[in-house]
C-alpha cells in the first residue's frame, strides 16, 4: 500500500489572498490621497470651554474690580473679614496643595 502526501492546491487561495491584499493597499492609498479625508467637529460646549480657557490663560489672575472694592472698603474702615472664612480658605488651599 502506498500513501502519498497530501498537497494543497494553494494556487487559487494564494491568488485570492494576493487580490485581497492588493485591493486593501489600493483603498489605503486612495484614502490617504484624498484631501480633507479626516474631519473633526467641535461642539458648542467645546467652543465655550475653549474660549473660557483662553481668557483664563490670558488673564493675570487678578480681578481688578474686586481688588478696587476691597481697597475702598479698607480705606473707609468698612472692611471686616471673617476670621472663620480666612481660616477655612487657608485650610482648603493647604489641602489642595497636598491632596
């Protein structure tokens, strides 16, 4: 009894595989060559947040209107800060640094 080795007729499968790979390469080239192929859109909320961030970055962090009001109250003798509020703000700031 003679047993012959099994040989696959891989010609057809290889041909189909090569065609598929070639088609994928062509589609990839076509997609890469198209101008404006990638697009993004920014929501209205995103635009608002970007505007707020830009304003905050351009600001020096000092609210001139609030500073002027406090200076006027100090000059007139009407400024009496709460020691409890001051202590609370100091603790919160400390926790923000270490927390």
